[in-house]
């Protein structure tokens, strides 16, 4: 298995085929609609793409409908913010059944918490005499799950700051005046819900989330299936270190561009694709999780 992963890591330099297993649509904080995301993935010559919107399942249906008309696999996914010790980290649930009641409830509660967080940000803004309202934020977000990028965009629209980057730097970043922490589900509980939805749990961008080896061990003991090895914020050295952690812990490697659309971030869709040598074992692991979920019903 280790030999296959090493071969796969080299093959991943191929810019045709493969899978991008981390992408966001306009259902959360991305630019492209779910259908447009699928078409962009086809244009990028991907064989599979995962829709992994933040705390919402809303885009999966439209993405699947478009994918059925295209030569591409659609991987239903979600990105969940969770707590591990005192650290906020992100988990990707891939190959999920979006009809799972527990997953849908988690998504709804997370969306509610995001709106409440935005409301508290507005209260703080008003205490600073900043002209920001929930109406501003909702207009920017539309039907999408509200996140800090929407708050930043609303601040730009309201003339409070000239750019989203400055909004984060002055007001929304950690320790800044409008920064409001969220109550998060524990990582082991979230992994359990992903498994009950027949999906596999992947720790997202551990290199940029300060998920060290000891925390990976905790996640592995809680049922983690894979590590996101390939990511725009991981250099080659980090990728190799994470591959070693996969080997040591018996976890699978995954990866993706964390694409949010044109003008959002530096990575293009498919730029951090993974080879089919990585994708296929993830598919098999998902089949096992689905069988286990059915057996427990």
C-alpha cells in the first residue's frame, strides 16, 4: 500500500484525469453555482470532483443533476468545523448520503450557529458605531450558509473597509474586535455522524490548521479515514510528512484544491488533484462505511 501511495504521489503531477476532493460552491462561500462547478471540473479534465460546502448539503442535488449529464463522478461531501481539544479544525465528509437525518440535523444546527455568530458580530459592530446590519450580510449571502467572508463582503458594500482582506485584518480575524468564536461539535462525534451517513471522514488541510501528529493519532483512534495530503497550503515537504503519517496510522491520503471560484484564493480547480491510485481506495473505504451504516439501521 505504501508503494502504491508513493507511485500515486508522483502520478498526481499529471494535469489530466484524477480527482479534486475539496471544492466549494455558492451554496456556502464559493463563487460558482453547483452546476457551474461540475462544468468547470469537466473543463479541467477531472474524472471526479467533490462538492464540500461549509456546513451545508444544499448544493449536492443540483451538482448531481448536472454531473449525471457529464462524463464525471460527483462525490457528495460537506466540510464541518469541529473542536479537538481547544482547537478548531475542519473535517471533510466524502461520499455521504445527504438524506441522513443526523447529518441534516448537524447541518441545520451549524447553519443556525453561523447566523447567530453573524448577529453577534453585528452587535459588536454597532457598539463601535460601524454601519453594519444583518440585512447587509443576508443580501450578500443570499441563500448560502453565512460565514465570515459574507460579513467581510457586507462591510465592503457598506463602505466600512475597502476590501475583504482589510475587513479580516482589522475586524474579523482572531483577536480582532468583531471576532466571535462558535460553539463547535466535538471531532469524535462529527466523525461518527459522517460514518452514519455512509461517508468517510477526512481531516482537512492539517498543515495549516496546526493538526500535529499527536492530534492525528487522536483523530485516528476516533475513526478518521483519511488525511488531506494535497492542498494549496501544503508544500512538498509537508505532503511527504503527511504521507508518512498516513502510512504510520493506516490512513488513506486525499487532497484537493479547496477551490472557491475565480478570484477567491490562488488555486485553480484541479490544480491539486489526486490520482486515481488515491481516489479508488477512498471509494472502497466509502463502500465499507456504507455497508456498516446499513448494518446498523
